[in-house]
C-alpha cells in the first residue's frame, strides 16, 4: 500500500502521514457531513450544493475505477462502479427534483465503513 503525505492545511504544517485509504475516507466523510448539514438545514440551495459535491466525488471515483492502471479486482470495480452510477443518478435527482438525500448518505456511510474495515450489519 503506498503512502502519501497529506498536508491538510496546505502549508506543510502537518506531520501526519495518511494512506490513500485514509484520504478516501476523509473525502467521503466531508461530503457526507455536508449532505447531513444540508438535510438538517432544510435549505434547498445548500442541498443542491451538497448533492453537487457528492456528484463530484463520485465522478472522481468512477473515473479512477475505469482507469487502466486501477488494480482493484474486476468484481470490486464493478460493484463500486454500480454504486457510483447509482449515487450520481440519485444526486441528479436531488438537484432536479428535490428527492431526499438519505440514500446518498447511506451509500457513503457504507463506503466509509468498508474503508475502515468494518463489517456491515
């Protein structure tokens, strides 16, 4: 597993080293918290911004999964691509029709549990 240095402040002050998996977890955590805050606020504009952020993350995930150098097993890639397509479609529905974000939050939480090596109940 390759390690990358994550400088969270952008000013080279952090001395923490995070794995790529940690960075992925952080990205999903940030987007999920944004979705939760938007849901709690009831603000339609915040909801659109949160769904857009979710779509950006899932677009990056899908792009990475389809890259020829991605070494994940084919069955895992297929499953994650399916989740990416579902999440993108759901995010577009949130933006265009105002459907609830609960399914997006649930998918992201499951991904986060998987990244942490926790089993799903």
